[in-house]
C-alpha cells in the first residue's frame, strides 16, 4: 500500500500536463501554446483544460459575462459542480454576485447555463 502522505503514488495518467508547480511542489513543464490561461489553472487546476475545451467547442461560451468569468465557467459549474440555481452559480461558485452590478450583468448568462443543465 502507498504511504498515507501520497508518496510513491502513481500519477493519474489521464490528467493533462499543465504548466506550473505540481501538487507535490516540483516544477512541471513550461507553458506552451494551447495551454489553458493561468487564471483558469488557478481556479480549476487539473480541470482547466476541460473548461477551456467547452469554449473551444462553442466560441460563444468563451465570452466574458462579468468579473473575468466566462460563459464556459458558468456551464462548467452547472454540469460538473452541481450548481442548482442562479444564486448558487453567481454567489457561491463564481462569486460574481458579490457586486450587484456584476450580478445583474451576469444573470441572463447564468440562467442560460442553468437551462443547459436542466
């Protein structure tokens, strides 16, 4: 059995190789064209590429709705994080709702994302 701290555990071969430090603190490879932007990696870690792929498949999802959050991130939160309603999506998952003007601007996109999941 692997030690409790994860030392000696084999890496998940299905996970994409992303730039920056790995969970164990060692450096990975340098960023290359096609890698997810740093802000997606910071928010979604290993799943950043999947969020980016949503926008690649449907360029409309790459559109920013508010506070640097894209439609793809809203759809991801509905389909993969279990966001249940606009409040959950805007206040808890993305924190857009903390600024009333941003909430108002993003609400139609949140409702559209919720409709995709439902």
